[in-house]
C-alpha cells in the first residue's frame, strides 16, 4: 500500500502543469493506491480527480494546500463534515480580509487534518 499525499494539478495556476487525470494515471503506473490532490487555495479539480481515481482504482484523499501568512499548510478531510469545513475555510480565505486560520479551526475543525 503506497500513498502520495500531495499532488498539484493545473488547477493551481503557475505551479501545476498536469491534469488530475494525468496525475492519477501516473500514480497508478507507479503503484500508488491512495492519492491526495492538494491544489493551492482551491478545489476546482475535485470532480475530475474523483472520476479519475475511480477509473484507476485509486483511493482519493480530498485536501488542499492553503496559503496563510506566507506559509503553506496542507489540509486533508475525512467525511462529509471535513469536506464542508474545508470548503468553508477556502471560501472565507478568499472572501474575508479578516480570515484567521487559528480562529477558524477553533470553531470548525471537525474532519480536518493539518
């Protein structure tokens, strides 16, 4: 059992160059059976990623790389609540000038792993 916990697709502008499909294909060829797509500050590639994981029989891990105070933080989810909290976190980061990671996590950390 091998897991790749950070893959960046072309949904991370200026950093990623491969599609989620291409990443899953390569991960499968390399023997990975679990893969996390961690695009920066977004989940835009998630539908394509989940479809590709199903095709290549790879267990998907939903996550993102969140930039906060000039640092990168990898956040992974478990369950519906974790996914909801990650979506809310990314939305607040993009929409609120007063976003504060620690404050957010104090009230909404269920299902999130950092």
